[in-house]
């Protein structure tokens, strides 16, 4: 890392410093910074720079939870107890509405200004605004991308598939041709385990048929026939040998590791995976990976699932003003670009994607921006925990073939009609 990069961040930290006269004694802020995929190592470097510029502030970091739902379970326990131990916490894009309506998030308007979200991509400004209040500030963006082995597609003269049937045909052709060299090659890896990724696995083929899961007010608008059609697409690809039979056991890290090992032709995963593919010592695919829009259902339009992480201040913090100042620093364009350069974490603004330094380090961001801009958000529901649980468990059961597509979709419709109304 270049020293001048951190020096610039230190200067920025001074710009949002908390007055020493206002805090005669040192203020200790405890921050929950997510799991490994949220790069707490890079967050720690930023916190260290902030501490140097603000010697009256000490920042302790807490990490944990390999998945979004595990982190949500932990935070729900802490916040339900109105525990003041955590001042700031990193949350998934689906959580601001849930947490704010539960009374767990401190409104940030008075600390950061009512127009603080204007510079960000619209999907993040919308997700972080709840009941007209700023509930959280963007940390970094994310989206589900279709990664693929560009070397193998080029070798066999195959263009990027535009729909799932084309992807199946391409997969079968490459798998047959490479059987001797790569006997364990899979055509497509998706997340079928009952984790947050399975919510997107359910929504991707559904959305690409031009259907919406909910209306602007959060009311369920599920088209059951389209949902069944989408899940049957995955089952068809399993029957064709393109998706492996035990896909209902596959988690986000499994997809990443199998793709890095060279055993997957196409893989749907989050933005953090790019850095793993290119820089991880165990990766066998560095320099061989392409990124493309997700294929659509036949006759439909590509759709992807937006992710991303936000900084929220606990409503139970004893140091809300100091915590809000730190959140303001951690949400600036400069910190966003630092995370993009050092960890390939996607920027939260168009300006971040156009930074020459960022693009030099991550040329794939040029392909990433239109995917992120066209992405769709999972329901920003005050009851998102229930929404997620119902969708992911039923999607996984369908992929495990312990439920039919019709039965799983009927249960989603029945249970969420009562929750999302």
C-alpha cells in the first residue's frame, strides 16, 4: 500500500475530527465489522488512520459471522437486548429498514446532513433512507456477477450466452470437450444451501421474466407461475448435468473455492470473489476470468441481485455523535476508493467507478458498473428476517427435491402474503 494513500485518508480523517474539547477523555468506539468477506483487515487500516488523526478516539473492532444471516442473528440478539456494547455495526443492504423500524438504528440526519446520500448510487440512497430518515451510510457496493472461464469459451469458440438455455448448451459442449483434462468440471455453480444467497437464486430467473416480487409499498406481488418456471429452469439444468446434483448444499465459499480450483465454467457470486480469483495463492484461474451480465430466461431480460454493506450507529450507543463522525469518514468517496483499490470492493458512487486509479487496479469495474446500476434490490422490508427465511429455505428445499417447485412457491406465497401486506 502506498504511504501517500493513507496520508490522504489521514487528512480526510482530520476533516471530520471530533473536537478534543468536546471529549476531554478518550472515547472508545466498538465497531462490528462483519466477517472475512467484508474485509475487516482493510477496515482496521482505515480505523488506525482515523485514530491517528483523532487521538481522543480509540476504535475496537469486532468480527464474526461467515454469512449475512449469521451476522444478522448475532446482531438481532445484541440489539434486542438493547446492549450498548456496540456503537457502530456493518449491515447488509437488506437490513436498514428492518433495523430502523425495530428502533435499533440512530437516525443520522442531524449528524451528516439531510442530503448526505445524494452522491451515492440511487439503489443505496434508497435502501438507506427509511421513513424519510437516513438510517445508515453506504460502506461499499456489491452485486451478484456471472464469472466465467474466458479462456475456455475462447478455446471452443463460444460467445457469452444471453439466456440460460444458451449457457446450458455452452456448458455441455465444453464439459464434453474437456472431460479428459478437467474431469470434475461443472457447467454452472449457484448457491442452493439455505443461506442468503439462495434468496437471490430464487429471484434471478424470476426477475428476468419481467416480474416483481413486491410493489413500491412492500406488498407481495409474487407471480406464482413465473416463480415455478424459474425454479424449474434450475432443476432442468441439474437434470442436464450442468448444475451438480447436490447444489442444495452449496454455499458462497464453496462456489468460490471450486471456481478457483478450475472446476467450474460459469459461477454466480458476489463482487469480493474477483479479488480471490486473481490474487489468492490457491487460485488456478488468475488471468482467465471474465465477467458478463447474468443470462435471462428465454425471451426475458438480464437481472441481478444487488448487495452491499452499510454503516449504522446503534440507537443504544453512549457515544452517538462520535460514532456518527466515524461513520461519516468511513462512507466518504476517498475511503470507498481505498477499499476498491486495495480489496476490489465495489465503489458506492459512479465517480468511484470512473476513478483512474481504481480502474487501473480493477479494469473489470468497467464491466461491473452497468451490472450494478441495473441490479434489483431484495425487499427492503421491516420483516426482512422472515422474508429471507421463507424464501431461502423453500428455494433450497426445491433444489434438494424435497419439495416440488409448485409446493415451495405455494408456501412462499402463503406465508409472505401475511408478512408483506
